[in-house]
C-alpha cells in the first residue's frame, strides 16, 4: 500500500525505531532528568538527519529541519530544535542511551533475519569474526581531551565484525593513543569462535589464553618473530609452507608455550609472500588463507561509514557529543544496510545512500521507492477525500 501521508524518513523511523521502545530506554538511562521541553526523541531525529542528510554543522541540522516544518509532525516532533539547545543536550545527555538503542535495534533485526547473509560460503559452522580499529583524526585545539600526538588529537573506534551479516558484534570508542591490544583483551568470545586480525593485535599472552579457552585466531606473523619448526605439513596449490612451530623469542615461549601453525602463501595479485599465524590445526591451509582474506570486510565496513556518514567532522567538541555522533552514525548505517538488503534495484550502497539523502522528505511508499527509485511519484493526496463539490449551475444561461 502506498503511504501518501508519510515521507521516506518517517517510514524508516517507524519501521525500526518504535517510540515506546525508545522511551523505555530514555527512562532506563534517566536521560531526560531536568529536561525542559526538549525531548530525547527530537535529539535522535536531529542526529539521524545529520547523517542521512549529510548536515555539516548544528546550524545546517536545525535549518534543514526548519525548512520542513509541515513534515516534521510525521517524525513525531512539532518544531525544529534550536542550535544552542541541540548543542547543550549533545554535551550533557548520556551517550549510553544511543549506544543501547543501537544494540537493541541490531538485536531485533538479527532475531528476525532482516539482514543479509555471509558472502563467502565456508563449510565450517564456527562463528567468524574480524577485529580492527579506525582512527578518527581531531583538531587538538578543539578537542584537547583527545590528545594523541604533539599537535594532533584523535579517537579510535574498535570494531569486532560478525561475518554472518557484516555488522558489529562489539564496539569500543577509546583514545587514539591507546594500543589496539587493549580492545582485544576486553573481548569475551564464545568457544569455537574464529577471529581474524592484523599484526597490530599480536599479543602472545592473549594467544595463550585463547588457545586454552578454545578460541581460534588467524593473523599475520611479525617479520622478526623467532620460532622453531616442530614439524612440516604437506602443501599444495599456492601454499609455500605449512609448519607447526613453537615460539622461541625472548619471553615469547613463556607467554605462549602452545604449538602454533605458520602458513606461508603467495599473493599473486600483489606479488608478495604472506605469512599467517594461527592456533587452528585442523583446517586446510587454503581455508585459513580464505578466512584471513575475508577480513577485508571490516575494511569495507570502515570505508562505508566514513564515506557515507558524518564521522570525520563533528558537530560538537565534547567527548559526550562525539560519542553520540559516533553511535548515531552506527545506527544510521544499520538502517541503510537494512534498506540496501531489501532493495531489488541494481545500485551500490553509496548510490542508494545519496539517493535517499535527496529523497528523505519525499512522499512515496518506502518499499516501492527501494525497488523502483526512479519511477513516477504517486499523485498528491486528496485534501477532501470522499467529498465532491457541486457547482451551482441551475441559473446558467437564464436571462436576468
């Protein structure tokens, strides 16, 4: 059915952000304590408009919403927020509210099977995850609390990506100066999980704990890592070496006394040798190489969020405001991924995001727009449905 009385932005929020559920989270976090009329829902709508409409500042957010006065009622707000008010609530209302909202919506989507499936078909049933981080550079004079280097600030967004739907299973926002291993040590993984990551997360003590807990990892081996070969395995295809090793570096074998597996393979595309390190002894070397190759999906995740959402420039300078913008960006990305999964139109994710930005306040059925985005819009709604006006024609043509 074509929804002629609601625009695309409103339909998107109605589908996955039910108001009663959001209000329960507001009460849980006591987010509207001492609030004077400005609701958390209005703040959420404004920040989602920031990302979906690519608004660069508080002024653009508030002015953009003010230009749509007749359409804000469909979003559940009666008027556009003031710039100073939005700035204040971003600085003071808890960012944990939007973090909790993101995990609530993601959990509901996953439970209903509303997200796409793994691209690469592996035979194993283990949970496959990727761990990585991206650094968001900040101006140190504007963000003094985020000091990174002498004249540079920044924060890191650590993500554990679930390859079942290529969305986060864990997110941590930390100072940029904090090492990546900090996020890896905070993880609580299920036995049998397989985690792929790059060399930045190499921690021999962590490798030992995961090996004892039945958690598998696949990573790049450091070039200067010392080891002794315990035995060699048969190789085939593009695999150069498949060895069972024991770490022999200073202090390395005390931290990780377990046997590990070293796999050297040839990357024909980039004409280089890649050496992998893992604690999985059963899978074929080609399977482990494919697992590490699938780690590229987390790079695509960071690329999508940085290119399509407002994650590199911020509308507030406080830590709480920055966290709110990051969590609402993740929420916006989740909604966009759901739309892209539903769409039968042959367009890329970035193209769909751009077209949605231009059509946010268009009155069209959301499902129809997803499948036929360039079709003719429906006729405007009849302001007087069911009522036909009669013209007084009884005296027409009669002499005065």
